[in-house]
C-alpha cells in the first residue's frame, strides 16, 4: 500500500552499479546523510540498475563497501531492507509498468514506434541545421486506436513523455530559488525502453514518491531534467519533493571530475592509504563551511551544524594534493602512535595482505632486505617511471595505444584475479599480432616501476583494480608529457578501432 505521509525528512542517494565506486557518489551521499541527520530523518540507499548491459553485482557490492568504509551509513537499502523496498530498480519492474499504463491512459505519455533509422536520420538533420537534437513528436499524432493495434501486434515501441510545446516550466530549488526552463527546450524523454525497462527519469520519480523522499539532493547536472520530473509528478497528481542541486566536483582545470584527469574511485584512496574520515572531511569541505570555519570536522560535526544556506555554489575543485595535505593533518593531529600502528595494520601491514605477497617474493629472496625493493610498489600510490622505460620494446606511440587498450579491457573484468588478468594481456597480444614478450615490458614498468619484479598478473591481483588502472593512466600521462600521448582526435580514432576489434567498452 502506498504511504503518502511525508512529514519525516527522507533523503536518498541512488547510484548506478556500472563501474568503480565514484567519489561523486560519496559526495552526494554525504550531503544527503547529514541533511537527514540534521532533521532527525532517514537516509536511503537505492540501486538504479536499469542499465542491464552495464550493471553488475560486483559493482553494487563495491558501492556498498565503499560507502560503508567512509562511514556513510544508510537507514534503508538493498542490503538491509526497509519498509519501502525493493531497493533495486530491476526488482520493481511491475511497479513501473503499472505507472506507465497510467500515463498512457491519461495522455501523460505516448507510444513511439519510430525506427532507429528514422531517429538517426532526424538527429543528423537537426545537427546539420545546428539544432539541438531532440525527438520531433512524430508519434504523438498517432490515432490511439492505431497505437493500440500496433502494440497488440507486437510492434516494438518505446514510451515517451508528452511535453507541452509552449510556455515554460517553473520550479523552485532550495539553493537557487526559481528556475525557469522553456518547454521547447525539453525533449520527449523515453520513459520505458522497448525491452520493458524504465529509464532513469520514470523510475526516479516513481521511486522517490513511493519511498516518501521529501528532499531530492543531487548534482546540478540534473537541473535540466527538472521539467521532465515536474511534468511526471503533475501527470500522476503527486506533490514534488523539494529540490537541492549541489555544485559538481571539478578537476583542477575546472572540467567535470573524471578518472582521466584524477583518480575518482573511492577504493583508489582506500588502497592508496588515505583515512576514510579525512576523505569524508574533504568531500564536506568541497561545498560546505562550518560556522566556526574549522577545517577538521566529522560527519557528526557536519550534521549538527548543517544549514543549506552555508552551501557554496562555486564549482568545488577536487585537488588530490589538498586531500593529501588534509590526510597528513589527520595522521599527525588525530592519531596517537598506537592508533597509527593499528591503522597501518588494518591497511596493508597485516598477515592477510603480506601472506599474498610472500609466495610471489620467496623465489626471488636471498635476504630479508630483498623484500622491500621487490614489494614496495604494492604499498605506493604511484611509481616513478620515465617515457623510455615505459616504451620498452615498443614505439612510444604504440605503447600509449596499447596501454589505453589494456585499461579498457581491464575495466571489463568481473573477476580480478591473476589468471583472468593474464587472459586480458594474452588476448591483446593475439589481436594485435604481438608476442607477449614484446608487450609485457611496458606493463611491468607501468605497474611496478621496474622491468623486473614479482609475477605481474598475480601482483596486479594483489594491487587491486583501482590502483592498477590508475598506474596505467599515470603511465599515459608520462608519455603525454614528452609528446607521445593520445590526442583527442587520436583517442576518438582509437575508440573506433577498439570497438571494431574488442567490442564495446565500459566507461
């Protein structure tokens, strides 16, 4: 039964399990959590897994584990349940279908039978005319009986949002006041795909309503989607939640935070030896200042003082060097020597982690002192390398190309173990018509900083996917510094080549 009581403040974060757990997810989760705690409310973790091609159980687990590591504890979610579940969109398809039918009956949505060829031609024409690509409403004019007949015959279709053609949508943002967007700028959004799965927009609105979400706190990139969501609330006869659109995290060059320019995986920072409380503290500093201006604060400190009027709308810069500075303060000011020793043990100086390394190192040991040089790369955030060493037996441009291909191929791995990692490199060598011994020196140097080290595939399994892929991106940066990296044009060309040889990549 639908619960319409919304007096209790309820917030949510709704990540998609399609890749590494992103610091942007943690940033949004933090602000949703402290807002709920400030008002004695509840914080919900919902999994938006309607992208069936890219969603994985491994990625969902990584999201849960990473947020738990940061101490961002939710009150309801896919792992602990709650009164408003299920909390995975893939388990709520009947709910979405019910609401799709309501929209079709009310005229809030319509069936679209346009072929991919027509849509592609429409897009090309609009781009040639320097128009913003959007659906032209072709199927909106279909006779309802014809639409029903095509549907009953099994003709594939999507369901689109019926958007007004005149006027503008006006809605309120708690940080930005009144926002006005012309309806002519709003696309007839696909709400349900031809495979029966909802898109984000439909599922998001239905779930937020049925889960009694009172405040939607999300990134500013969703502002332009506001009219679509407002229109859906109106079509269902529901009162929208209050909206708070936070500024997006940025790279130091002001571009949107991306793994190509900055490590973005939460696990990168865990595995590189950052303290979770320092990472959370830094994420809070991105857009919020405590009344007393202190730089060191906890989730509890932030919750007790939280006031949306103290949120800065300036583009927050995620600068790893400043995070390291803050983490250093935590190490020196917040931990006793015994605390530090215990944390080092929790991190990597423990029997479990060392026990993984020793079997690889033992055949190469003659004294205890040999262990440090052999294994040091497993305890480092990055290794110092030069372009000549990275290139190895390859031309520098070929090395850059193959490193990028390896990064994309490794992103597809669901089982991060030595044998599957080895299969990736064997596959690359075969497709590129290279011998493995031609390929591997480049990757030995990129990953370990040395041409001779522990068995690479097993060592990468221990290092972990996040640091391994980060090392590859760092090696590309080194090649770029001497003019052997991939230009934007070169990267686009490589993406086409990669798709032809290796299939679609995971972004």
